[in-house]
C-alpha cells in the first residue's frame, strides 16, 4: 500500500513537471471597447496618469490607496506608483515607455505580487468612433527558479480570467468618463502652453450688445483711432495688434482693441488709453485662415482645455499676426491666447 502511494506521488509529480513544461511561458490578456469620442480625446486621457483614478477599475476597490507621481506630466517617462491593501490592489508602479499620437501608448509595469509586465493602449478609428484595446503581457518564468517557474505557468492559465475581468470593468468606466467630454476632434489644433510677458499698449475699450459684424467694425474703428494718434505723435508699433476680451457672456462683451507701443510721454486723446497687455501662463493656438472661421478654432480649444484639465483664466486675447491689407484671407495667421488659472494637470 505504501509503495502504491509512493508511486502515485512520483507519477503525480512527474505529470506536474511534464505538463508544466508544455504550458505557455508568457501570459497575454486583451480586452476592447468602442468609445464614441475622437482618438485625440482618448489618447490625451490615457497618455497621463492625472485622471487614472477617475476610471481605474481598482480605485473603488481600495479608496485608501496612496498614489505617487514622478517624471513629466504626460508622455514617455510619466510614472505612477501606488501602495494599497495587499489583498485588494497591492503595490507597484507603471511608466509610459512609448507614446504615439493618436494611436498607441505602451507602459512598463512592476507589480510587487507578480513581477515585471508590460501593457498597452491601442486606439483604432472606426467611422465616427474609436476602438480602444487594453492589453497586458508578461513573461511568467523570467527571474523564476525551475519549480517556481513551473508553478507560475499554472497560475498563468488564470490570468485571462483575473486580469481580463478588471480590464473589462476599467474599459467600461473609461468609456463613461471619456464620453463626458466634448465630442470635438482637436488632433490638428496647433496648441501649446507658453509664458507670456506683458507689454505696454495703447487701447480703446468697447462694450455693448453687438453682432459679429458690429464687433468687427468696432475693432476696425478702434484700431484706426489708435493708429491716428500714433501717427500724429510718431509712435512706432512694437508688436502686432491685439483684441483683449475682458468680459463675455455670449451677448454682452468688453473688448480692448490694443496696439503694443512705448507709452512713455504719450499725449492721450479721445478714447485711447495707455495700459498693459495680459501676461502669465497661457494656452496659445495658431489659427490659419479667415477671421470668420475662427469659431472652429475656439471650439477645438475649449475641448483641448477640458480634456487636458486646464482651467480657463479671466482673460483671453487674439493677436493678429498677419497684416490683413497685405495677406490673402486664406493665408491669414492669428494667435489665440487663453490665460490659465490653476490647471488641474499641475495638481495631478
């Protein structure tokens, strides 16, 4: 009887080893979902860890998890670490290692309870929506001894069920979160965050209820008044003219039509006043084309700021880079600025 039990143990052990040697050395998990938002929105939200807790499948599992961030805010090098209940979320870190707008993001991971792994987000355009794939890959035997390597191969058989369920939940949460943002594609928007230095300006303030045509006519009249004063006093323009929006509620507005100039010793007259243009950290967008088409750039800019978590400051302005008298409407260049106030992305 004892010999039979011994033989059974030996045979079971041999089967464990033989079967284990034929099991995969790697684990691959992949789940997909359709998101009814542009690829630019989806990419930006995934290319940073600043909003990860808003949709992560693990954030509700352990609300006491402590997160840490290092490296750049987004893109390659951005890293997030976490430390939570070992029974719920464990601890580890993940770092973006590849970032390809607007299609692919790759990450390196270190899971303290599992080991090294990689993951990725694949973004594919499907008509008016995108297909988002979240994948996970791991070498099960890397750094393992012979018997522990066999054991982890058996555990690898359950990875698709364990991790796949979390990925499905995470993708569903991400879809709801992404679709809370404007359905506007800003992938072709020429936008960047810049530090703007204030300049001395001569300006005329306008404030009224007016149509778009009336606003344009008012700006032209104000610029003409400033230009005449500058001509009389031989004052040179130091930068391109600008229109500074001080207040706007859709109907009522207050603009400053302004021209940068040395205001020292200027004799003011009529509606012309001397002051300073806005300065500080701002989002700048380059608009190319007629002034009449700038509404589309403003719409894209609003979506860009929302997805990037940038809070709009109290002032915006336009700088008319091109001289309309010397430039064809289709080749006109205008810079649009929005002052930034307490951006969420800095707070992570």
